[in-house]
């Protein structure tokens, strides 16, 4: 599955990490050389440029993984509250007609993370209850059956819906999810891997997504009266 672009990205990341490690080692060596045991003074020969360059590289490395901040867009068949962080399906009955999209395009070359709380949720013997994941940023929220154009975790079964309406097994459910549970979505736009963490337990890679399209956070609520809360913080 590897192509030249993905291989180049991986090589560049490895080089950046190695350079950061080398920078740290050089600075440590200079500090050791400049430290006077008798006077307990630091006589450091590290240049300002060298130190600032080191800080810039560390900042770049740390920014690979980030908790993104966003709100839900308004859309049909649901209301928004708590500064657009809570979405509740209020009409339309039960069906695939409550498509909730984040107001952000996920940054490229990042490990994007966000958490969603099942605010009002009842387990039913059905996979299609609340769906959480990602979708193309240009989705039309007025369409129905958008589960076949997105990549989502099915809260009823803990299976994965992969952009075609087809399900693949992810984890055993056994009624595990309940009201108040927190699902963390982890979308890696470096290698295209989508993962999920539930109540702090990482469930691993669910599927891979092409990085040729712009992605946004996505959720779908099937049953009227149920809601999700975006946790920014």
C-alpha cells in the first residue's frame, strides 16, 4: 500500500526526529563542557541561533499531534446548544436524516484528536444508533444515508462503517456503550489512519482513508431525542 509520497513523508519524519535528538545531544554536550564545578557557573557557548532553532524544531515535533477545537455546524433535524457544542435530534423521527458536521477542515500532516460525549443515549439492539467519525468536508447535510459517504464508529455494535454502507468488525460491543461514555476520534492525516479511544482505552486503527479529500468531523444521530456533546478541553 506504500507509495513514494507516503514513504517520503515517513523518511522526512524520521529525519526530523533524528535531527531533534542530535540537537538535544549537542546542547547537552556543550552544557557539560561549559559547567564549572568549582564556581558552579554556566559558561555556555551555545549560540542564540542554535538554541532558537532547537526550540522551533521541538515545537514542530510537538505540533504533529493536536487536540483540535471546533463547533458543530447547524443543520436539519437537530438543534445546537451550549455554544454549538451539543447537538440534539429534535424531529424527523428515526432515520438517517440527522447529519452533523464540524465547522473545520482537518489540518494535513497532523494527528487530529477530539472527544465526544454520549449526552443522551440508549443502547438498542441495533448498530445504527449514533455514528461518530469523519466525512468529506463538502457533504450536503440535507441528504439522507450519509453513512455510505463517511467513515464512522457505530455506537450500537462498535463496528465500523466504511464509506460504502458496509460494516466491518472492529470491537465486541456486548452493550458496552452507555449514556455518558466518551469517544475520542483520532484522525491521522499523515498516514490516513482512523482510530478510536473509548473512555480512555485506545481501540487501535479502525480503517484507512485516502488523503486526497478534505475531511471534517462527522456524526449522525438516528433516534429522535438523543444527543452528543463535543468536549473542547
